[in-house]
C-alpha cells in the first residue's frame, strides 16, 4: 500500500510539473509598486528580476517568451538610440532572455507568434493581456536578431518578411510615428541582408546609413523605411 501511495504521489508531482510548464513566471516585484520604488540601483533591479533556476529550466519556450514580454525592465532596451546594444546587454544580464535565445524551437515559436500578433487590436493569440507598445517592439527586436533570421529557411524568411510588411502597414494605419516603425523596418533590412540584398548609401560624413540602421537600430534617415518597404514588397510579390 505504501508503494502504491508513493507511486501515486510521484504521478501527481509529475502531472503538476507538466501543468506548470506553460505558465509564465510571475515577477514578484514590478514597476509601479512600492517595493519597486524602494530599489535605488540597477543591480537591485536586476536581482529582483532573476528567474529561479528550477523555474527557468521548467518553462516551455512560449511561456519563457511571454515572461520576457513581461520583463519589468523592458523599457531599458529602448533608452538609448542603439537598440541592438540594449538587446545584447540584457541578453547577458537577464537570465530569462539568455535562456530564451538558446531554445532550439525558438524560431518556430517566434514566427507563429508574430503571425498571431494584431497591432490594431493589440492582441497576440495565447496571451490574455493587451500588448503594450513596448512589448510589440521588443518582440520585433527579438525576431529581427540576425542569428534568429539566419535560422530560417528562405520560405520562412519570406513569410516573416510579409508579416513585417503587414505590421509596418498596421503601424501606419494607427498613425504611429516613423520612430515607432523602426523595429518593423529592422526586420525588413536584416532579412534583405541575409538574402545578400545589400543596400548602401553614404552620408556627408562617409557613413553608410543603411549599415548603421541594420547594425544598431538607429535610424539616421527617416526615408530609409519607405525605401525598405518598396524593396521588400517587390521581393514578396515576385
């Protein structure tokens, strides 16, 4: 009888773990709370955002992705012009993002989730809350990573390119400023570059404005987005 109870207990434990695996991590301290207001240094903020190892290793890719969308310091990715630097910095300082980018099924999850995002309704299938602007641009910054794009076959790149065009058009329909269209355009230029479609234009200081945009996310010339859109639409419709 004791062995039976022990086996039953193990079964319940395994079942409980399986039920928890798709649940995103709930950060115990969040911006806007009294506890967060008491944090006075960046190190303290980083410490309360660390996901426990046992939780991190148990989460599915989708759960971890949503956890990263809910990252309390998500605004910090965009506090400087060089968004790529911000991404690289937090991929080293936030264990959730560091783990996410190593997931073998991340590409598949990202592409399907991106298709499921509707910017007009601010919704993503499988995510109950309304998406904020910061969450959507973080998602686009994530899927625009060159290591992510390199992992797609050409047919998937074209699907991603079509979706980025769609998102860019949605942003314009919403009346979002050019600078709110940057992450959508970043996907375009990095896909084009991965297909050896190299755009180049040198400014008065000898800097290649397309290279600056592709490598940093900083937009030196707002007309770049229109030109990328025209070029991308031509490829998708070919």
